[in-house]
């Protein structure tokens, strides 16, 4: 009898254990199924982007059909018309524009920078340059002796025009600028601000951040010290003959002087000339000008949320570009990342929980008025923007994302899945110039930025080389799929 009771007890005990395992099993199955669903979603997004992606073709239409899109230009307005028509053709839930007043600066028809140097001419005649010159690129492009050497240069955005002649003084740091300025050695001179990228920094955006201030703010201290004009070493880690433009600012309290970017190879040459030829001189002539503001617009497309339609997830890039090149990487690629992400999710039949809004912001390059107006209207209308992603680092192969600390744990749950597509680098901190103003509307808006490989970005940034031909189709489509995957994550994780 005891043996029977023991067997019965064991039977019930094993049964209860079995029941416990069965009752716990559905939770594991749900988690596994969800993980499988996410994995399947990511695979479908990448497969569709890589086999039937639309981003590259649309970028080609923008770059070759419209071209550069400097804020306030006719080209920018033609681009906006194209963008609205293109987005409407995909039958998103809404496509609309937001009017924005933007600044209008024009480069003008005259833009010349010439060098006179007997020493350089004599060296070219003799054919013996020796070790006097740092950069062979300029000399290779100018093998014959000349009286004047046209320099590869372009006015910086916002520069005043004028004609200036003077010798060059090279400055490599703010401390050196102040030292020379206080000693009166910059008065009546053309200053070359020659701080270069730190080549030891693997992240080229950090290198850019270490020297871009000389381009943005260099006019004011140089003018205070009596300089006639400023030449700025192009913001690039590449030695070549392509000048890189970009915005520059003035202070109304000091005289506005011409601001000109010179190619990195030219900057190296001028540094050498300053050392070996005290009698050189440079002539600058520009007729760039600032005109009255012009009405432009942000362009927006959205898919309405099924559960939280009043809560918005923004993602986009800036639609304007500089007038050099075609604005392919900066930031046509970012706009196409966003458009394609919205298209991919729609094409797969995905029903978003929140409203997904793709935005092409205007005037990031020289005013940020598109992003500022977008945030102002959001506040005026009481909109709830819970997350925002910006793509403004080019169309190169994606590596991962910068993510706000508040949502970092939720995103990190997907890291293994993201790793499978080479986009598992998750860094704390995200954002972008255009989405930045949204923090003033809602400090809780979670920011995200896509991080592509940065090594080649500053080869083309703000230069004539930023053209469609320098965008890799597969890399662009990988970036678009990466943005779509992150928007899916945000839509699933946020309430």
C-alpha cells in the first residue's frame, strides 16, 4: 500500500511539475515568436531595399534633374515641387508643405583668387622644386611657369564681395591668431586659417568639429586685427584641389571682409610660399551678395498611426544643399533614407502604431529656419513628437545609431538582430541640427541619428565632388533599410 501511495504521490508531483512547465511555456514562446517576427521584419526590409529599392533612382532624379539646392535659389524651389510630386506618387496618407522664409545668398559671376610668386615661377622653370613644397598636387596641376597662378578656391556661404590684394599670413591655431594679431602682424594682410583635421581621430566628424570654428567664426577676430580678407583651409582630411564651401558668420560691430575656402593642396602650397617667398601676393575678387529673404517650404509625408495617431515619430534629412556639387551625400542621401524607410514599411503592409512622418527640412546649411519653423508649428498646434531621427552624414555604408539615453535600453534589446546587418553599433546620444529645436517643444522627445562609416564623407562634403556619381547604390539602400528598421523599433518600443 505504501508503495502504491508513493507512486501516486510521484505521479501527482511529476504532473504538477509538468503543469508548471506548460504554464510557463507560453511566455517563452511569445518572446521567441516576437523575436522571430522582428528578425523576419528586418530581413524583409533589407531584402526589399536591396532587390527593389527606390532611393537611388529618386536621388538620381533629384541630383541630375534638379541639381544643387541652395536655400532661396530657384533650384531649391524646383526641387520642392519635384519632392511633393514624387511623394504624392506613392500615395502616403498625407503629403504637405510648411511655408518657411529662408535667407538668400548668391555666389555671383566673379570668383577668382590668384597667386603671384617669383620663387614658385623660378622653381618651375628650373624643374627643381626640392623640399620647399609640401603638396605635389598643386604643382602637378600647374607644371608650367606662369605670371599668375589661379588658386582652387570658392567663397564661403554668406561672404561679402570685394576686391583685395595682399600677402598671406598663415595661422594654425587660435593662440597664434591672437599672438600675431596683438603684435599688429595681421593688419593689411590676407589671413590663411590653416588648422587641419587631426588625422589620428578615427571619427572624422570629431576631426571636423576640431577645426570648423575657423570657417564659421574666423572673419570676426581677423577683421578686428585689421586683416583685409580670410582664406580658410577646406574642411577635409583629403589632400586635393577641390575647395569646400560652408557657412560663415559676421558680427555687425566689425568690418565684414571676404571669406574664401581654399583647397587643402592650395593651403599647403600657401603655407610653403609664406615661408620661402616674402614678396608673394594674392588677389581676391568676388561679387557674391545677400538678397532679401524668400518664401520656401519644408516637405512632409506621413503614414497615420493606428493606436496613437496623435503621437509622431519624425525622421528625415535637410533638403537644401550648397551650390557646389549636387548635394548628393549632403543631404540628398538623408532625405532618400527617410522617404525610402516610409515607403518600405508601407510596401510591406506594416501598420504603424504611431504616426510616422518623413520630413525634408529646408535651410539647414545657412540658417536652420526649416527645423526652427517645424518646431514652432509643433508647439503652436500642440503636437506630440515622441521621437525624431535625422540622417545627415551621407549615404555611406551604415554602422549603427546614436540613441538618446532614455530609450537606449529598449533599443539595445534589438542589438543582436541589428548586428546581423552590420548596424549594431549603438552609441549613447543622438540628434541632428534639424530635429534639435524639437527639444524646446518637448524635452522628452527621444533623439536618434544614423551613423554611417565616416571615412569618405569629408572628401565630398560641401564640395563640387558631392555628386550623384559618388553615391554607391547598395550603400544608400542599406542605409535606407537601416533607418526603416530603427523606425520599426521606435514604433514598437514607445508608447
